[in-house]
C-alpha cells in the first residue's frame, strides 16, 4: 500500500541523484489565470522518469540486483533506468518501441544500457520485456505500475508544496499514470483542497476512457506526437489511484500540443517534448477550470526529437494563427493573382508560398484555385485578411 513515509524516503534517497527542478512564472500561457511551470524538462536525463526509476533500483535487494534489470519504455524511463542501474553497477537491458526517437535510443545507450528495439508501440515493448524477464531471469522495473516508482514520481508533489504552497491546482501529463498517481497521492494526502488534473493526448486517451467506463480499458491503437505518453492501457495500481485522487483528466489535440510546444519555446524559452507540453496545452486552450486560479503545469520532459521539431513548430504556428493557408477560387485571367496579393499585402501579411491549381472540380470551367500561404500575427489577423478578400469579391474555399 502507498504511504507518505515511502515518499519521504524517496525524497531523501533521490537527493543524491536528482535536481530539485525550478518552478517559474509563465504569465503568457493563459492571461486568465496565474500559471507556473514545474520544469522537469531540466531534470537529469531530461525527464521526471529518473525519479521513479532510480528510487526503485535503490530499493532492490542484492539478489534482485545480481540478475540485472530489464525495463520497457517509450524513451524517458529507459534513460532513468539506465542511469540508475549503471550508478549501482548493475547491467540493464531496455526494450524500446522501434519508432522511439533516435535521440532517446542513443541517450539510453549512452547511460550504459543495452537496447532491444521492438516493432510497435510501448505496449509491444512491454510484452517483449516480460518475455525476456521470464526467459533470462532479469529483475523487471515497471515504468509506472509500481509503488516505489510512484513514490519516486510523487516527490514532485512534495517539492511543489514547498515551492508553491498556495497553489490551487496542478496539471499533469498522463500516459500509464505513474506521475499523476504519485503527485496526486502526495498532494491530496497533505492538502486535499489542491485540485489535480491530468492531460492525455486525444490519440492515446486510455486513462480517460478507463475512468469513463469505470474499469481499465485497452485501446486498439494509439498515435500521437506525445510519444512519452503513448500508452494503450493504464496500470492496475495507477488506475485505482487516479479513480480516488485525481479530480479530472482531459484530452488535447495534436495541434494543441504543437501550439504548446511553440509557446514554451518562443515565449518561455523552454524546450518541451510532446508529452511534457500537454499540461500547458490544457491550460492554454481552457480545457480545465482554472480561470482566476494559481495553477502549476508539470512540464514532464524535454527530450523532443529534433528531426520533427520543424514540423511541430509549423503546426503550432498554424494552430496559433501565425501561418494562414487561404484558398481562393478565381477566374483564370491575367492580373487576378496580383489583385489577391495586393489585398493580402494591404492587410499586413507576408506571402511565403503560392500554388496555382487549374485541375479543380469547380462548376466554373474557367476557374482555378489559388492557395496562398502567409505569415500572420494571430487568428484575428487571419480573419481580417479573409474578410478583406471577401469584400473585394473573392470567393474563399
């Protein structure tokens, strides 16, 4: 059974290994509430996962350590286990989804672990790890459904009580549920008035579905840019804890996650991965009732794959109205492109790309579709441009 004594033991033990990460004020995330960021993206290994992994390994018996450890992970738990095992002189093998970001795979190897890449997603890596555990006798370190792992993650809750004692709510990313279970148990045990909200990617909302159906559910498939929380099924222990201690869990879309990553990067100078940015996305887009409240968003990790960062930024720009794609149906006559460009220029936007398509299926034989991509200020600016085009008689499609 979970108890606070174990959380305090974890805090003491982890003091030798981890950083107490900063909490910073982020007023531009949502002007309607007072937002703070708990920057676990600046933790050693770039993620909160080091807390649970290292504490779990520190509590293993000599016999368990002698067998070596095995774990499964989307990437961040892998690094925590690798570092924790290496620091204790223990061999480690990590099963990772074959599609895990290369940066996470290489970082895991860099901390001293052997890596086994498994086709599929986290749940497939889990099955392979269990198979190898049974065949080879490794000691398994679960990424979330374990009391010591949860206690390690819950040290974030203890730190927050010291850092932001008068907070009204905490918002936490949710995959399998280990982080929010630890944070919620710690906070609710010491101050039940604090609200604890979870956030999942809409494409991997296993805990949301499970809580709605009042039983653990396994999704057929999951897909999200937030690879760190791309989990088909929550844990047994974490599901029970979330049922008792978490106030609500909501979902955010891929575009909202990308917009949050961009917001953190551009306005707060913080690099967050998809999973880490979900908490900020929920507050940015008013998915939870925190208007007028002091709220802390746990930015759980910063290990984003730089090879997809440009695509994430582009989607974030589009979601926040910084890039506009405008399709105009035109008579295919000389001078029409100049007219459209003039209207957009007078509205103060910068055209970056133009595509002219004559092979469309309009009722007008002599029409074409002009697709214009512009740099804009915000969504209101996009609406101003579109209205200006309509006033000049152009048909937007």
